[in-house]
């Protein structure tokens, strides 16, 4: 982005005064060693090394291999470490994912461990000021309070917000931790980034993930980016995208804004925010009209396309234009480009997912790709770019409110499966919960915890309101309704922030209250190790670069220490070796391997992953397959599903649902997850449709012990496997025997079915258009109203129609408001705004506004403006007058914090930990609105009015 | 001997600023000094192009011609460097440079008296190669280490290239051949008329 008004001087020390590192070390007494060895160090290191050098490491330069902590592309980073300090960052040309490339954030990674704006030691809010205290005291006080709240209000009164920044092992351990505490009230960033994708795609194809890979985009002939600004949100993916374009692929960007990605496309098509379904249906109608659909593919592998055909028939080009603003010629252009340049791929991100109709949007695009026969082929697929370094992994095995690790759900069978893996008694775990009912009921979501505090207690579908909240690696300003959040923070009994940076949570809380807040310094991804899953399902292994800086501790260590004090430490770490208080990461991954069979997280042992990292150069950057070397034939990072035990040596699955390969070689049909038939129609694949080499050449259901016996394959299990598999299915037989035998016969353990166009368990079985709650077109609201209000939805009353129909908001708030990312920052931004190299690049929060809208309001470039919304909030930001937004649309980046409705609240941060750059959080002013399946927040379509400040 | 060049492929540059940050990271360049920056033209409208700009290490460098104390010089590889001990911080090179490359810090290890600072092509300065003194005044000497400038090595889309001009030319020729002559290419409209380009909205 282009604001970039650079001041020549670094920001002045904020109040309270910021300590530089040297002074901090002097005062804090953390320095160990010191003057004697300083003389031997290179000049630029003296200052840093004083505090951090273990004497033994002096003079040794080491190379550590790690993975970028920002988006889910998963770029490799090599770190040179001298004397315990990260001194140089080297490009990794060997990585098939990034080939040495970085964006600004990746290139700035080294500063993460060196920034002096970190939270340095545990702190506690006392009389309105953050004061230092010891780890022991902090953990003792927090756990005593938690036990008190548990006694008074039950385990569900505590809400645990985990993180997509945790590695798989930490994310998994947190879900286990929360389960043993006795609640499902936990969540993480995926809720508010791709939860609708996961739900929508999983309910269509079988798995909730990107089907192909960044690298596979080299094989595409046409790309549709819709609601994705990859050039800013996933810049390194553009390496593959632009390469594909140079080799002849067509590229179309559909977005309300003319983004950096649009600037690289052949065509940019502006769309009215919140009208993706009419647009996609218009494209699909054109495809059907011209008989461009892949009839053979549909007949063999798809269910319910006829219902879609009926729905899209009404979306004539004229009607599409009236609703979306897209011209008939452009609709035809998209249809023709995708149809005549196959394999073609669709890329989407938050522009599709963050809507009240997010999961319906996702399904419309999935259906489009099914109609074109673009699923399961190289160069095709739904390439869903995920946003955080381990958001895919945390979704797969981490703290999700509606499922135990690996999408097992919360049924009794799921609990029994994991109790077995954990070596704990089911009854003991059930005793930890308030009731069996609450044990099997999805918890509240991160997007709604504020209502868990504020809502009347008799309207909540659990025993008590929320009384304590943990922000464990999550920003507050990435969630909407900031005013309500501040109110909720005020009402809490306890708020705990565990983060490398104190984050805006600390400042917001200190704005509202004078005590009851604890800040615990967590180590960053560079100060710990473990596996992370990138967007294309590849698991990569991070080595620890440096020891945790200042007094920070690793997240899994904190979990173990807290569990110890809460009385379930022994249960939590039963299967792990301990190094002091730190559970051994490799052992946690082995436990995941044993339990996470549903999605094939079972073959990726720590040893195999480490071998991949050491042999990156042997993997082909187009196919991700190793050619020769110790990983010969395997796919990079063993993209899940990597079936069976590690000993089975499954190579990973590079493309989901690709029938051209055998299952043993990474092939896959669609998953049989919705029964054998529905309304008299078969849900299984047609005769002749099966993966290469399959001994069953027609559709078949999921494998279990009964099917195995029917097929006469039971005897192929070893006696030990038979003992484990008896009465179990492929996903609960922890011996892996059923999986092994199914694959031996060329079959997919999860069956061979049809993809679903009709998802009968969703509010709209076939996606239909529904206007946003805050619509700019009241005339269309009558024709395309939103859903009815829901009385209990993820334990909370949730409003739709009553908000949409309460008023014609567009009269008072005539501008459509949308939000998104900048390349320099990520998420809530406290980490990246504390990185001096990134902070310098974007120094002010701003709002993009079209010249005509600016002129109508007397706003000139770089003026301060007030952005007021129907939420009753207003924020003060700079005007960036630009034609990248159309007339009537404004855009806000959401990475800023530290201002609150025009007021500077930097003095509310703990001393010495204010980010270099502050500004208004877009979400302070953002309005109500949640997806009708997953509770995803609506952040892409709302309304506002702008005045000159 | 190789003749070092930078080349930024405007068809690929996405204004991600990796180059600017890589430079800061590798050379410990302080806030306010921007040896490299990304410039975007026609922002927000069709035809938008971004390009990463730093010292271009000109063959007949105007800064060398005008420097009153002759502190700027060219290495055999064609890299334009300068001697901060001799530099008087007058800013005449800033006048002469067609790219706005010279930077003038107020205070810092890079130029306590406001001496000029600029991109060194990651080739350090007149001090001993890879010495502390060189690093302190000029940043890393990656060329002496057998490496190329980090800005180009870390470029997200391989838009920014650095190295021997002949090799760069080969790379660009390959890309140009793949792309073919097309209205979509930058500069096409300028060269062959504006037919087919969209009006700005």
C-alpha cells in the first residue's frame, strides 16, 4: 500500500518512557556475563550480547532452519546465530515453497527476537498500572482465581482464546488442556479467517482445506482471484502466480478494490461488497447456457448439480448487474476464461469468508469448480490461501470450540477415542465437565466471547456467563464490535494475556479497569520448535533459533505449569517426557500421530519431517515431489492426509481428490461422509470412478471392521491390529490396520463418494443471495432478506433479520465500508508494529476514499477524518484519497491499535512495550454480523459516514 | 569481469517492500534512511506499476562527476561506493542523482555529521573487506562473501534482480520471450500508441 509518508525520525519515546535494551538490561538485572566477553564481539552485537550470551556459546556461529511466523505460505528462513543472538537472516533458495523469496514481513523476521518492545516479564494490573511480578506469583494467583471461579460458576465460565501462531504441538496441547479443564469454550484465529471455508469446503468435498498448492498454480491455465489480495496478504505466492501468468495463464481479479493483485491481472472486475453469490451464479448460468460444464465429471463424481442449475437460472446477466454492479460482458468474460482455459483455479480469502453468508459464498465457488470439473486436477482446485503461519494446523488439531483435534467432533465416540489416545479414563474427563450435555455441545466462538460476558445469563445456553478470558496469542482488535469488547473486558473477573507482545488487549483492559489483568510473556516461534502446517497442508519443522528472550517462556511450558497448578498436570503430560517443566515437543507430535487419523496427521513423525527439512533441495518446486535423495517420491512436508503410521511411508497427498494417482501414491476420491444415499439418490461415486489401481472400481463407503470382513480382507490384519480394529472404523482404529489394508487394495480409507452441491445441513442447502445486515441497497433487502434470528447458536442468541430490518442505515451511513490487510503488518499488528523495519513503512492508520466522495465531504488528501458507523462508534484516521476504491466504497486496514475513538491510549500499555506505530483499530467501529453456520464475523460489508475531523 | 547491475521487472514487482526491509536487516540501516524504496505509478488504476529503486550504480555516474571532495568511486565490478571519512555531507550528489539515491542521516552510526549514505550493492566501502569498521560505516560486504545484494535475493517475486548485467539480460530475455509482445506489457502503449488501454476510472 502506498501511504508511506515517512517521518525522518524514529518515533519519540512514548509516555511512560521506553527503555532501550541496554538500559533495560541494566535496570532489570537480567544481564548475565557481560563486559568481559563484550570486547570480543563484532561491534554491532555488543549491545545485544551483553544480556543474552550464554558464556559457552561465545564465538560460535550456528545456522538454524525455521519457518516465517506470518502468513500460511510457509517460507523457509535460515538464521545465523552467534553467541546466542540471531545476527543474520539468509534466504533459503532450497525451499520449494519460497525459493528464497520473502515479503516485507518475512524479510523483517530477525527483528522479532531483537525488538525491545516485547513484553519482558510477567506483569499485573494494580491500581491502573502494570507492575512486574514473578512467574511463580503470577501463575499462583491466576490459578487460584481460576479454581475459585470454577467452584463458583463451573468450568464453562472461563474462555480460552488460543492461537494460530502456536505450532501444531502447542495448539493441540491447548485443546487437550481445555478439554481436561472441562469446557469447549476455546477458539483461535481460524474462526474469524477461514472457518466458513473449512465448513463450506468440508461439507462439499470432504476435507476443509486448500485442495492444491501454491506450487501447483504453475500448472494452471486460468486463475480467478475473488476476495483475495494475494499481493499484499500472501506476497510470496505471487511468485508462482506471476510465473504461471508469464507462461500463458489468464488472470482475473474480482474485488471491490483495485488492489496490488488486480494491478497484475489481465482483468479487474469491481463488485459491490457482499454480492458474491449472484456473481458466481451469473458465471455458472453462462457456463450451463453454453454447455461448458464437465458433464462426465458431474455424472461420475457430483451430487445435486440439478438443484444448482435451477437456482442459477434466475441470475440472468441483467439481474446480476442490478445486484452486483458487474456488467454482463464481464460475467461472460469470467465464464469463458475459466471454461476455455482448463484446468482453471479459483483463489479466495477473507473477501469471500468474512460475511454473514460466508459459508454459502464458499460453497458457490466450490460448486463452480465442480461444474467445470476442476477439482482433483493439477492446475485446478480451490486454492484457499490461509492467513497465519499455522492456522491450518491449529484448525486441524488445535483449540476449536466444536471439535476435538482432527475434526472428530464432540460426540461421546470422539471423546472416547481421544481419551484412549491420552491414556485417560473417559469417565474422569466427563467428570471434569459441568455435564455430559455441555461436554458434547460446541462452545462459544472467539467472535462472540464478548456476548458470553454481556448477554443476560438466562439467554445463554450454558450455566454461567463468562467470567475469565485468556488471550493466548491472539489480538483483540481483529474482532469486531470494539465498543462492546471494552464493555465486556470491564465486566470480567480475570483477564490473562499470554503473548510475546502485551498487545492491544493490555491497553484496552487498562482503559476500562484498574486490576484483575495479568500479562505473561510468551516466547515467539523463533524461540521454540515444532511443526507448522502451511496452507497447502505441508508440515514443516521449525528449529529453535534462540533461547526465549527476556523472561519469556514457551507456550507449551506455560500450559504444563498452569495445568500443574490447576490439578491436571499429570494427566495433561502423561504420554510426554519432560525436560523440567517443558513437555518434549516430539512426544506431543507422536501423540497427534497416534490419534489424528481422520485427516492423516498420522504419518508425519518428527523424524520424517526433520528429514524433509534437511533435504529441501531434493524437492521439485513444480510438483513438490522429491526426486532422489532420502525422501525420494515423497511430497514436501508430507501434505495431509499422510495415511497410516510413519512406517507405512505414505508420501503425502499433494492434490486432494485426484483420482489419477493411487491412494498409496497420494491419490484420493471424494470422501464418503454423508451416508450412502440421500432422497433416493446415491451419494457414492459412479461405476468406473475410482482412484488409479483401486480394486473396487465403483463408489464405496468408509472402511470399518464390518466392511473389511465383508470384503474378506479382515484376515490381512495382524492379530494385534485385529484386536484394535474390532468394532472400529478407519478413523478410530488406532493401530492403523484398517487404513493399511484399505490402501493396500488401492482404496481410500474414507470411502469413495460424490461431492455435494446440496448441503442439507446448512441453512441454505443451495446457496442463495442474501443482502448484508447493513446493506447499501434497502430496495434489495426486501427481495433478498437475511436469515431469521437464532435463539441459541453456539450457545448464544444471534441476530439477523431484526438488525437488518431495524432501520434503513444507508440513509445516515451512505458509504459501504470494507476492511483488509496491508503487506507490512499482520493481524492485530502489535507484533509487526513493534518491528522497527516494518513500522517505518506504514506509520499511520488511514481510510481509502474515492476522490468524488472526498470532495463531497470537503476532505482533502491526508486530512484527518472521522469514520462513524451504525455501531455508535467513530474513529479518527487519515484520508487516503485514491481511485483504488470505487465511488461509494471506503476501505480500512485493520492492523492498528493504540488510539481509541480519537484518543491516544498509548499510556495504557505497560512501560517500554508500546509499538512504534499506533492508530485507530478499524474494528473499534465495526458492526454486528455473523455467518449462519460458523459464527464468522462480517468484516467485509458494512456502512459508515465520513466527515472531516 | 562481471559488471554489476540492478534490474527491476515492473511486470512482477508487487510493492511488497521485502527489498527495502531486507536492506535494513542486512545492513542495520536506521529509521529514516532508505537506501531502497518501492515507487508505485498510477496507483489504484489500470496501468498501475511498481518498481524498486536504489542507487543504480551508473557507469558514468553523475554523483562521481560532481562530488567536490571526490569521495565517490567505482569498483572494477561497476559498483559505485564512497568514502564516508572524506565525505563532507554537502548533498551535491543528491542534486546530481537521477534516482534520489543519496540519503542524509541526522545522527547515527551511518553518518554522525550528516554524511551521505546510499546503497552499496552490498559491497561495503573502502575499509578492509568484511571488517567491523566497514560494517559499521557501510553495512555488509556480501560481494566479498560471494553473495549478491540481499534485496534481490529476498525479492518475493524475483522482480528485483541483481548481478552481472549479462546474466540479468539473459533472464529478462527469457521472460520477455515467454510473455510475448502484448498490450498488457508496461511501455507497450507508450511505444505503440494507447489503443486498447483502459481509461482511468
